[in-house]
């Protein structure tokens, strides 16, 4: 395959401004990187947080995108595990130091020196990208298709959030029924969990979508489900949902905040936290999470619902995500 000298990319230069379509030099992999021809890249709410200025330390200029499916078309001199022609997925976590206390404790998701695809490293809103071979996931041809791009973040962060919940939890609430929740419900259903889906009040279309995918109940975020919850996962970045979810928990239940950013959490009475209820966040992912998740989705057929856009319409995809017009996930598909 002939690698062109230049490529098209959507570039972020300043918060609150649209991405611009630019012609950029095709990146050259370092000794430990691979060059990837991007097949598709999911559009994640984290991308929206970057563009909207909620995440304040991106590299500038930046090519966003961290739900990448692609083909290896070039390798650095020290690359040993991947070769040209391999199909890979590239997630949010792009580098860890391996030496800080978190890495040494097996918590590389908290690495003091981590780098992140599409935030502090250029990502997949482009025809080509580079990635450290150790942070790529090898994919089968069956998995390396555009509809599976959301698995690289929405799927992975949903899975990490789900793993935090005690195995014995049966009644599980999902607040925000978007990309992550519509993937996770399919896994939880196979594992005989009962899922209660919470959407924006009045979002009857979203509630119907949740029921279609197997939710035993679906309603607005201010409603109470018919059963007390053993756990709740918050994918919606709305701090007001934390006390709302706590009110629905049974004794000993847990609220897991699955997003990278959330609006301020309002004060709430201790009574709804008492009886050993808890609240915790999820940060990033580990490579082990990714390996386990990919093995899981090869056994459990997960079908994503996506809306596709060409690369040049990335801003439209972000606008649709911001406005809640997407059922499932948005994906940029390259030519």
C-alpha cells in the first residue's frame, strides 16, 4: 500500500469553536508506534467536553477522536507485536509510564504521566493516525467494522463501570441511555441482570429504545423505578443525578459516575447516603479492561446502533450529540 504524504483531518484549535477540515502531513510512527489507516472513529461525549471547553488541557492544535478502528499500514523499528495488515482498535488510554505508584499497583488508569488519544495525543478524526503498539487492541475482521468503533470507549468505560458493581447486584439503574448504556445493557441482559433505564424526563423515544433493548423499566430521571436498585451507573454528565440516584438505592447500594466530566453535584441529606450506600467515580481504563472486554464481546454478540457521518461532517455529529439527537452512537466513517 502506498502511503500518501498528506491526509485530511478535523482539527481542534480553540474551545467553543468548530473543528476545521485541514490538510495535514501524514504522521510518521516513532520506533514504538504503528501507523494506522483509520476505517472509522466514534464520536464520544468526551470529544464534546473537549470542544466545549469542559476539559481544559488538550494539546493544541489537536486531532480529536479516541474510538478508532483501523488497519496497520506502517510500523516503527521496535514494533514487535503488530504488523502491516493487522486490524486494531485504539482507545482513550494512549500511554502510561509504568513507573509511578499507580502503574506499579496495577492501576495504570490513574498514571501520573498518562497520555490520552484525542486529547493529549492526536486521535482518529483523520484518515491516518499513529498509536503506541502496546496500547492498541488487535481485532478480528468481524470486530473491525465501523459499527464497533463505539466499543473503544463507550463500551470500555461502560464495562469498567459495570465491573465496579458487586457481582451479586441484580437491579441496576442506568442514567443516560446513550452510547455506553445501549452497549452495556446487552451484556447485562445476558448475565441475567434487570436494567432500569433513566432518560431525560419526557424522552419517550429514548425510553422506548431502552425497552426495545431489554430494560425491564424505563422512565425519566426524576421518576422512581418499581424496585429499589442495587446499583446505579451515571453516564449522563449531570451532577443533580447523583442525589436522585442515591434516593433509588437499596441499603448497601452504589452509585458509579462513569463520565470524565460532570456538572457540580448539589448538596444532599446524609440520610440518602446512610446505610452503607456509596458514590464513586470511574477514571479512564486499563489495557486489561480492554482485553477482557474484547474477549467478552466475541462471546456476547453486541449490536450497536449508530448514525454515520463522513469525516468532513464531524461538527454536525458533535452538534447532534450535544442536542441529544443521536440514538445510540455517532461514528465518522472514512472513505
